[in-house]
C-alpha cells in the first residue's frame, strides 16, 4: 500500500509548522461542509489513548485522500464527544458529521489526506463484542466499532499505536505499544489482569516469545506453551518474516466459563482460560501471524484462507516440534471434528461473493477450519510436502501486509508447483460433504 507522506503527529501543535505544505489549502478543506458516506476511503494509521478509569478515549486517525469526498466509520458502541481535523495552520477545527444507524459520516475533502481527532466514550460489553467484563478486548469479526472508530472490512489494513491510562492498581496491561505494519482492524487488542509472564525463549530470528497467565493457570500455561517458541521459530523459518514486532506471545483471556479457543490479536494473541493447557490452540493462534493477520482476507467468504491454512500449519508445526506421533494426533482430532460438523451443520467452506454474508451466521463454524486443513493435506499428497511449503512461503511473500483470497492461493499453488488444485478446492471447499468418501 502506498502511504501518504503526512504523519499523524501533524495533529500536534508543536509540529504544525512542518505540516502545512503537506496538508494543502484552506480552500480544499472548506470545499464542502456536508457529511458524506464513503467506506472506500483508506485509513492509514490509528493512534489510541484509552483511559480505563473513565472509559474515555481519543483516536488520532490518518485518512488517505480519495476520489470522492467524505468518510464513513463504524462507531456503533461509542458516544462521541468531538470530531476535529487538522487544518493548514495546525489548529484543530470541528468536522461536520452525522451518525446514521451507528455509522459516522464526515464532511472531508476528497483531494488530500486528512488527520482526525475523535474524542469518545465506550462501554463494557456483555458479550464478546468489545471490552469484556474480564478485562480483555475482543473485536473479531466486526465489533471494532464498540472500541474505537474503525472500518471493519477485513481487507482494510492500517498501523496502530495504543496507550492505556489508569490501569487498575495491582493489575498489568498486556498489549502492543505499536503495530508497525498494516493489520486488520480486529487485530488490535489489550488484556488487563493479575498477570504473571513466563519467558519461553527467543527464536533464531530474534523474536522473544512469552505467555502471560492469570492466578491458578501456571501449570496449564506452562504445559500448553512448552514448545511455543519452537513452533514460532518453525513458522518463521518455513514461511517467512513475521511482521508485528519482536515481542510475541499468548495471553490468557477471561471470556467466561465454557469458552474455548483463542483469538489472533497479534503480537499478543489471546487464549481462553479453558484452553491454556492446549498446545494446539497456542500454535493455531501463533500461526495467524502469517495468515489472517500477516495476509488479510479480501472478503469474509475467504475465511478458510485464514482458518483452514492456519489449521494445516498448526498440524505441521506440532509435528515438526514434537514428532510424527504428535502430528498424527492432531489429524486424528481434525478427522473427528470434520465428521462432526458435516453431520450436524455442513456448509460450503468457500462460498461465492465478497462480503455478501454475515460471517458469524452464515459461515463461521468448524467447516472453514477442517475442510480447509484437509484441502491442503490433499494438495500435499499430490505435490509433496516440500513443494507445498515453498508455495505457501511464496504466497506469503507476495501478499504479506496485503489482502488476498482463496483464488489467489490457487493461482500461487499452480504457478509454484505446476499442479492445478482447482478440482481439490471444488471438492473440499465448494461442495457439501467430503470428497474422499
């Protein structure tokens, strides 16, 4: 993505003198004062300052220029206090805006990049749809608007900075201070709790891997992450450069009783209390640094490019670090999960269209994980393990920091291996049942 030369720091008065030439003329800024919807305009960077005591926040957002004026942001769960933009002389001026069904529409000129300062309040959510009662945030797939002004499209990529104020006494906040490369809007997160950090090791590429666990979880966390540093190193070595910093690790998230699994909030991905002892969950969430986060989804219909690819990589990583028996155990578990979901709630793993579905209602279940994993296993049987690894590495190299779809992976598989996997994709991803039975 080409970035505007305007840096979000121009919002600061002390830097205003150096920003005027970049921002353009007052005439452009005053071109129209009518709010306009525009979801296609690109967000470049979001800097958040969050006060946990008052639940008040400031978002400094760098917005690219566009062929059409206006801008749309999701603010579904927020209460807005002010919306301002930086003008030519460096002062902040109110931006005309309106809210329609939780969507903020702003009056912004089309011809230049714009920097916004939005002051707002947010609330604790009763479900996994923003800031949770347990102190962790959860915004996948499209709940970022309950936490900060955003565009929830999975293809949208932007950088972040996050500062938390008034962390409760005796608690620690685990979060990245910055995300230096383009990431999907649901990736940014924090967790606040009585955390203890266990250092797990440093990879050959210099990544420091850790786990942050809550009281009573030491045994489970230690067991579940004993090979996590080696898993991460294998992913780096096999598929390529990690994009989101040198400090990474699993963080326990209090999602409530009976909640399993994790969430790809890199570089500190969240794992539920009930899954802290599960090595597969930790490895799965780590692998999302490459697919789902490192390579974003072009459309929600491409979800198996994230979950299916990562499920395959998880089995491979656990075999590489723990031996064939460990890999066989993962595939045995996958077999049971695949058969169970086909029997109870089968669906297409790769439906047609682009963002025409409700991903939670229409697509998200074990199908995108398991059918996706078995698709790759079928390709591996045709081309061999090493050529498949080379193809996945080539795909990641081509699309890291960008958005892509399943069709792009099929193109790369054909170009890299000489094998056309379209028939396998049709059988595993675009039909009900399973093609091997």
